[in-house]
């Protein structure tokens, strides 16, 4: 078969055009790949040091919150597998009576664990994967922040020595390792990756108030609220001062406050408001994005027994840090106790302390100057940022010492931290930033990593290397294991506000321990004591609902072995069609606050179902509106940018 002599050249030209286009795309991809900042890859490799204990088989089961993290994911998965995209109610907590844990506790890190579990990892391995990912991402986030705000503006592929040192310090500072291997708090560890992003977003929204920066701030702040509300609360308090200093510096750079007069005061305030609007927009939008969680968490936490969160061993009793403990190399896997005999380390780290002091001392050797083009356009120079984070470190250290007790007594809200030493989370960030600032003053050398930067990185890793260890073991994850854990832990088993007598065991737990499936949560013992020959059987039991068929010769009370909490509803259904006949009022019965409904005589069905309250509906609606606003804004921006390109294409011959 002969080719058409006319068509062959056309096909050849078309093929050549396609090949040229493919070659151009490949060369563009290679150029972008070659332009990747090499320090990003280096940080990812260096993160293998702090996460190396996790590469061992087993799990750190004896760490403080290790079992919590695994069984939080275990219960979350049960609801997710039942089809609930946001499972707020965990049916097996409190020995099977149930608890609305993820209605008041940030679920984002658990969503990440669920993603790894759905990819095939078992529950402990999925939790370990989130721990490891949090370390690497926190280093990369810190690198991006420090690279932008310390010194000269770096090009996208240009490495930053200060950013590298800050990132390594952020991953290996001793208390970061305490959170990983001693406390094993999954949500708190995940929050480390978001703190630099929030601070970076605030800085960028003031320095360059563009849409991308405002949306970046909103997403980072929403993610932090959705991950660990306590860290978000502490950081929000810091943001008040951080935003004020950045905004005032930006305004002062344009209109120095020393030249203010009565005539210029109003324009000066207007300029200040103009600078604050992008930051306020980002933070408010972030709060709106997280409203699906934050609204119920703030308003419905009063419906649980808060004394279980802040009573017993969690009751406020001081537990201040002794000054020598900030520098003691002692390391342990035990708990915090009143007095100086804590079995857990509260050290700041020798190398980070020295580097932080060097960063502070470098401030006194520099002449005061106006920020040039190499510094932040906001006027908030790197030196001022160093002073801010040095002051933050000093304040936090002061608040952890016993001398600050009168201040804690005067501000009871700060007791939400439970223990003053938990403020060490803030020093991890502030001191890591100061370590990067210390590296900034070193003279650069030729090559990928100059010798001074390499020395600092090695010192940071070696200084914390003895603490990169974990006690690994193998245990089975099961409902029986969950019951044993709750019994042995004697803490945070969870009860709602209607529970007067916190249970220490339950009949349901006996089934779990015996390995028998729980197919019903109907309290049959109470049911069969009633006259009228009542009978009931559960047709379907899921994590957030139960369908029961019953028969009785007279009206009866049906009690469920489930704690009452707002959102539970009971419906009387037609026995044949399953249509809803009416909603039944729920009464709370006994010391355990169990749900009870009154059923009419005859044959019928009753559906007990956990639903969203008006507050949860409002939070979901606000989050949906925020997502819609962002989508509409991005779409509108794309359309506006596309129009000039279309006009140019029409003009071209």
C-alpha cells in the first residue's frame, strides 16, 4: 500500500510539531527539576536522623500518648468504614458507652493516619508514618519561612544557609524528640509542621498582600485549628504581638511615627488599617474554613465531663520547671511529677541555646540602619525578627519557672495548657529560628554547603543524637486491647455531662474481652424486667446508629447502653415500610446517663441515630461558604487573567 504523496509531508510536519512540543515540555520539566533548591532534598535526608527509631519494627507503646494515638485512629476508622466522612462519635470509648471525641478534638492528624491505613498500613504503622511525615514537613516548612525572612530574598532555587540550620534545629531540638518518643502526641507533633506556615503566611500577607499569600495564611491557620486547638490558641496569643510589630514596622517605613502630627494621624491610622486588612482576612477566612470543627468544639465541649480532662493527674498543681532542668542532659521515658524529680526531659538543648545566644549577641554588634532592598519590604528587618523571637523565648522560659506562679493564678485561661512545661513547644520554634539567624552571620563559602553551615548542622544533629531512641514493642490492636487500655490508663476514658458515676467497666467490655461481637447496645436486662412480654432484637448496629425491632403488649421503656449527648435522636418507624412515624423524646436514665425512649404497644421499629446539631450544621455551612468563596475567587482570577491572553491571540496574524 503506497502512501499518499500529498498527505505524507503534512503528517511529517504534524509529527515533527508534536515531537518538538514534547521536547519543549520535557526540557521545561528538566529545567524545573534542575532548579529545585538542593537544601530541600538535604533537609528531607537529614530528617532521617530524628525519625530513624521509627524505622525499627514495632511501636513505642509505652510512650505517654502512644496508645491514645493508635486507638484514636482505630475508632476513627470504624466510623469512616461505616460511611461517615466526619465520624464525630466514637462508639467503643468509655468501655462501649461511646464518646464524642472528634467533635471536640482536632481530627486532621487522624485523617492523615486514616489515609495511610487505607493505603495498606496497619494502625501502629499508619501512626508512625504520620509522625515521620510531621518531622520532614516541619523541617521543610521552617526552611521556607526562615529562607524568606532572614536576610536577602532568595530566588526559588537558591539555597539558604540560615534556612537549612533553622530547619535542622527545628527537627532535632530535644523537646521535639520528647514529643515524638516520650509523649508520642500525634496531634501536637503534626502541629509543628503548621506553626511556621502560619507565621510565614502572616509575614507574607503584610510584606506582599497578594491573594495567594492571604489564601495561604487562611489554609495554614485552618489546618492548625483543625489539628491541635491548644497549639492554635497559644500561637494566636503570640500572633497578636507578631502582627502588631510587623504592621507597625511596615507603616513606620512609609510614614515614620516620629513625624506624626494631628493632621497626619488619621492618614497614618488609615494606612495601618490597610496593612492589617489582608492579615485579618486570612485569619478570619482560616477560622471560617475550620468552623465545621471549631464551632462545635468551642460550644459543645461543655457537654462532656471536663473534670476528666483537667482533673486528677491533669489538675492544675503547678508542675513548674526547675531552672537546672532547662539545661540538664538527663533523659527518661517517665512522667512529669511535682517537684524536681521528673522522669522526662525539659531541656532546651545545649547547641540550640548557644546558637540562640550568638544570634542575640550579634544584634549588639550591628549598626542601626534603614532596611534596604535586600531586606523585607515590610521594614521588619531580620534583626528585629531575631529580637522578637529572642524575647518570646525569654518570656516562655519565665512562664515555665515557679517565679511566674502569680501570673498563672491571675490568668486562669492559660491553665488550659495543663502543665507549664508544655510551653516548650513554642521554644522549639523560636530557638530554631534563632539558630538560623546565627548561621546567617557566617561568611559563605563556595559549594553546596559551606563549612560553617556544615559544622552547625553536624553540631545540632550530634547534640541530640543520644536522644533519638524509642522503646519499641509489638502489641495487638483490637477492641479487647482498647478495653484493657482504658482500664489500665485510668484517664481520659471520656464521659458526657449527663454521666454522674464514671464507669470503670461495663457489660459490653466483657463481650469485647471475650472476643465476641457486640451486635446490640439495647439494655436487655432492664427490658425484660418490664411487664407486657416485651421482646427486641437489633437489625442493624453501626457506629452512629442502631435499628431495633420490638414487640410488646403494653408500652415499654427501651434503654440503650449509650451515653446521651446532643445530636442523638430516636425515631419510631413503621414495622413494614420503615417510614418514620414520629420522633421520640429521649430521656436520660440512671447514674450512667443512658438514653431511654418510651415505645407504644404493638410491633414496631425504633431508630437511634447520631445527627448534627444546629451548631454543627452552622459550622459546616460556614466552612462550605468559605470553600465556595475561595473557589469563586480563584475562578474569577483565572478568568480575568485569561481574557487579555485571548485578546492578544486574536490580534496576532
